[in-house]
C-alpha cells in the first residue's frame, strides 16, 4: 500500500461530509459485472441515509490524499431492510447476532494492495464491538453461462473463503435494481456468506 493512502473507520453521522463522493464511487464501481447497476445519485443518498441514521454503523474509507478511492460499509442486521433480514428470519437465525456488511468498493487502480484485508478487519472489529457473533454479506448470483460475463471476469469466492467466510446458498434474498440495458427495475438473487466471529 502506498504511503499516501489513509484508511479510516467512521460511524453514523460522521459520514455525512462524504456522502456525495460515496454515492459517485458506488455508482461507478457497480456499473461493472456482476452488478451492472444503472445507478442514480438520489437513490444512493437514500441508501446511505440508513448508515447516517444508525450510530453503530461502520464506514471504512480509503483516502488517497483528499480523494476517496474506496469504501466499505457495515451495520447491525436489525437496522437493515426486511429483504435483507428475511432469509435469516426464515432460517431461525437471530438477527441481533448478525452484523451485515453492505459492500466494498475500490477503484481498480488501488486493487491488489491488501486493502480488502483492512475492509474485513475493520468491519469485523465493528461487529465484535457491537456484540455480534456472525458477520454476513450478500453477493449477486449470476448464471455460470451468463452471456454478459466478461472474458476476464474472476469471481471473488476464493478471496472471501481466504478471509474465513462460507457460502450459504440456503440464505437467499432478492433485491431490485435497474441493470444496464434495462428500462425498469428487476429482482436479482443474492446469496449470503457468513463467518462466525
């Protein structure tokens, strides 16, 4: 990691000054496969409001000088939407035991510098501080023969396994967003990965 990079973990309303940059970063990164997200700033601001309003949320930011080049979010599952909570409720997993990791977004030029290790460490620390026993995140599921998949696409499964996470296909949620090439929102399946803390 270059000397210029600074990684900070913020909570709740501390992220307010960074909302515009975070919204643009999320839109930019999630355009890529497998999300193909056709985002807009209004939606992003509403999405990030959840983290502002929760004093126990965690936002790990990566700065290159004054510019945000990466971000990773986490929040108690009980503060997430019912769509995210429902698979855990269905499988009798106590939502109060779970800290949900929203996303990790990092500009391509900064990948391969062990920043994801910091993302996981900081969010797991936040989860333990809150008293949660399980860390969880969800990843979009695409068909293996998806014609939209770029030839150089490499799934992150091995990376997540390296950090101790296990895929749980029985925990499945559906989230709606407008994909590049679509004119309206459509549901996309997401599969959860879990780690006992």
